[in-house]
C-alpha cells in the first residue's frame, strides 16, 4: 500500500520552546556557516578525517567504537568520537563522548549527502547496527554515519544495566502480570537507577538531548546536507530531530513509526491489534492455513483469557542452558510472545494451535530463548530507555489511558492483561522509581515539515502500528507512505523490497521506486504433519 502527498511551500519555522532555544541557537547558526570538513582539508580528505570544534561540540578522528558483536561492515570505516555537554542547560557541566563510525560508500564517486542512521530501542546502539545498514545496501552510493546515542553501548558513560536483562530472564518462571512480579521488576529498575545515577545526570538522557547531539554531529563533521534514516524508536527521534533541527536535512526515512505525540502504552496496544490482525488475515486468506487453523484470532484471544485465569507451567530446553528452564505462560506472556513472533510468522498458527491442544512447547521455547539469549544481556541502554519513557511518555499518559487503549483494541482481555501494554510492563511504577522530571509538553508536539519523507510500515508489525505511518504523514507535506505487506517490525531489516524502496528514495526523495510491492507474497504457513 502506498500513498504520497504533494509538495507545498515551506511553512514558517515554528519558534523553539524556550528550554531548547538557548541550547540550540548557537549550533543552528553555526550550522549555516561552517566550512565543510572536506573543503577545509582539501578535496581529497574523506568525511570524518578532520578534527573540529563547533560551539560546545568536538569531533576527533580515532579508533572505531566497540560493538556488541563482530561487525565486518566496520572494516575500512572512518571512526572517531563526538564530545558534547551532558546537560546543555548547565553551563560548564560534564561532557560525554559518543562513538562515531562512517562506513564509506561502495560507489567510486559517492553522493556528497551522506545518510545518518538513528537506532531504535530506546537504548539500542547505532554503531552495533552497522552490519544491518550495509546488508540493506544503504552505503551503495552514500557514506553511512552511525553514532551511538547517549548512554548506549559504544558511548561513555554506558547506562546498560545488565541487572534488568538478568531479571527478565529470571522472570520466565514468574506470573507475568502478578503484583509480586511487578515489585521485583521495580526493584530491578531502582537498582539500575542507582547505578546509572553514579555515572550521569539522568535528566539529560532523552530524545531532545539526543536530537541536539545529531545536530552537533552534522556541523562538527562539516556536512552541509545529509539524509536521515531511523528505525523503530529511531523514528520518534527522527521526527523530533526534523522538528527541532530542520537545517541541513535533505530527506528523512522512517521505518516502524512511533510518533512522539502518541508514544506510550495505548498506541502499543493498537499496534498489537493491527499486527496480529495482519497475520491472522493472511492465514485466513491462505486456503491450507484456513482449513487447518480456522478462526485463529478467536482461538488466540480465548487462550489469553484462559491462561490469564489459569497460568500454565512447563519446562523447556534452551540451547546454552545447563538444565531445563521453568517457564510460566499466562495471558500477558502470550500477548508479548506474539508481539515478537510476528517476525517468524510462518510458524505462528501452528504454535497457537498446539498450545490450544495442550502442547505449549513451541511457544515456551521461543519465549525463553529470547530472554536467555546471550544477545539479550548488557546491550540495551536502560538508562536512556527510562529517560525517554519517564520524561516523554508516562507524564502525558495515565495508567487509565493505557487500559482504555488496550480495551479498545482487545475488549475481551481481562484487566490484569490490559494493565501492562506489550513490552512495557509496570511502566508507570518503574517511572515513579526512576524519578526524573517530565520533559516540556512540547516534546509531544506533532512534527510539521515539507522535508521529503519516506514513511515505512510492515503489515505484520505488532510493535509500531501501520496506522502510525498515515498519522505522521498528515503533517509531512512531501511524504510517501508505504505499508509493506507480510513483514513485521522494521521492514528494512528483513524485506529486500523495503531495502530497494529505501535506497531508491535516497536517490530520488520525491519519487521512490515501489514496483517491487506488486510481487510480494504471504509466507507459506506451517500446517504441520
């Protein structure tokens, strides 16, 4: 599905809120006049090889940042660090360091407007996603710039809090939504807060500061114009960035859209409904799947109610674990399992059917495997995540709002399930423990822009609703909105068609090539023996 909005004249830039104006005015003014790094060092100097100080920010070339996994994509990359104020409202305060990696374009004569990558999460490390960007061909014609958001794995300080990941693994044996589980969850959050507060000013880890970090990076690298590509939470950040720092942006791609004005639990429930329905409808439209698993949506919702009333305990074997693992399946677990399982959609109908017939192994093994994977520990910057959640989301959405959003999406679910939006359990209680001031209400402002924007969603995306794309496009006058069918969250990560559309967009931001959509087919659902 695709829609496009016609261009119109650029509207008068809106006045920045006072809290942002002082922090950004110098950067924005300098960004209009700074001499490009390439010109300063001569035409042969590649991007990222010149040290420069602009205002309070300084870029220094150096070694490539550490990554969570080996990253062949960084071989030959030009790297360094950006040093910026931790809290721009406090003059002469502490500085923080953000890792920067620039993956060179494959083309011998690349375009001079690079692409900067905004990672998701909140709390994912952008530099560690270099391979994803390269595997999708993003550096075909342009350099790709990856910078760690503040607090993330390749930044200093690092606010990762492995204790939270370890608690999530232990919680496999607990009832997901039980008050006792909630108290333990908040205890883990409180421990993370204590650790993180010793390393940084927790009120400075949010989207507004991160957006300004990227504005500083552009001018510190001497780039006149660049393109932005954000995935998942990186779309929230990209929309804030293009709203607060529109100078120097040629185009923006956002994939798996989370609007800042809606971010929170209610919209997450809406996403689950839309992603689940996309998958269930695809099964119903495939004769073999529909015959084998009729009324799949009804079966799933019935299981949520049944398991919430009577949780099921089983033991599973997980690779890398020395002994079988206890797993409790209740209604909340089943909702969260399916939210992620849309990425392996072909097996979902069979897993639901087996669970309905008393065999929980497939669901339990997948649920436990994700929590116990070595990749699940020590990678997410929970300190940044809670900064975003607790400054920008929960102050503007009550617990009752979350329940109402859940009830609109799933009226048959019990209250104990609806109280915890998918992937955001006990969020308001966590934020009370995190105890940071709310961001200015302007952080929730709608982004209005005529910067050419590609808005991508997946038809099976149960984490950021496909309808979010249409929502943000209403105020992006030169946007192209596309839903890639049969694909889950972040289409660029798993759809060659989405990758092709994205790359064509950066070549021609007002007319991307979308012909590949016509040939897409649903997965062949597993109907068992």
